[in-house]
C-alpha cells in the first residue's frame, strides 16, 4: 500500500483487494473494468483500485481456481474478459470475510480498549 | 503483508502498524519489545508484530517526529531504548484513526451492502 495523504480516496490495503474482488463477483460476472467500478461506487467513491493492482489480482485469483474467466462483449459492445466466482472462490470469500472481521475486531481492541484495560 | 494461513494469528496489515504503535504509546513510554507485547496482549494474541517490521516502524516514526526515543532501564534491568509519543505523534494518531475508521466503513459497504443495493 502506498500512502497518498493528499488524495481523499483510500488506497486499498494489501490483502483486502482479493476479498473485495470475490465479493463484487458474488453479484454476478463482470469484466475487470466493471469490478473496479463496482468497488468504487459501492464504497461511495472512497476506495479506488488501481489497474496495476486489479489485473494482477484477477490473474492470481484465476490461477488459484477462485475465478473463471471467459471472453464476452461489454455493454460498450467491446470484447472483454468476464470473471465469475467458482465454488472454491465462494468458499475462499467466506474465509477472507472471517479473517477481515477478526482483524477489525483485534485492531478495535487496541484502538478502543474496554475502559478497565486503559490506564 | 505476507499471508500465513497455517498460523491463526494475523499478520498486521501494512499501514496499520504505525497506528497501533502510536496508540500503544498513548498509555505511556515503552521499549520496543514492550510495544510488541502490548499489541499482542491487547489484541488477545491475534496480532503479532514481527521484530523485522516493528524496529523499522519505530525508526520511521522517530524520523518523522512522532516519537522520541531515549535510553533507559527495562523491568529486566537491561539497558533499552524507550519510545514516547510527541505532540505531533498524538495529532498523527488522530489522523490515522480517522483513516482506519473510514477504511473499515468503506469495506463494510462492499461486504455488507444495504439490502436495497444488493441484487
């Protein structure tokens, strides 16, 4: 992750991008550009996915068997690679979701400890 | 961040370590080893900080003026470098906390969208 303090949008934390891509495809197959747009819109423009991060992530997810890709035609009538979630990808999404919730809770315990734990 | 799926403890996401270090020092000055221990204990053993990540982070935070370090004597009666938060570090902690909350909310909008936003 690179910090861009001047840019109000947040760079995606490394390790959460895969989860967001898998989640986005739960709503149906999409092409790469559509996945990036879905993440941006759904997060109310807070998260942006750089092309340079998105395409390597898609490639990695296909290689692991979590996504399948096939050529199709986009809404702009252009040839594009569409990605869809595989059953293994759905199982992976559940694991990533658990991991993320666990991380958020663990960090929460440090950032907002129970009053008794504070000095 | 490296993934260690066999290890139940979570590797710290890049970018959150600085925030956790600053937060830990809000409870008072500590030496490096004590900071790592505080993060581990406070997160109920879920977060571990590798020495190879912690010391570069401390060095970076001192360089940016967010921490000051000074030599002292540890509870084990050993000479150790103690770190404390500077006023600039306190301000930075607030910024990092805001950023983290914003990120968690943005990811939450994708992972758990309002029912109407789902297909």
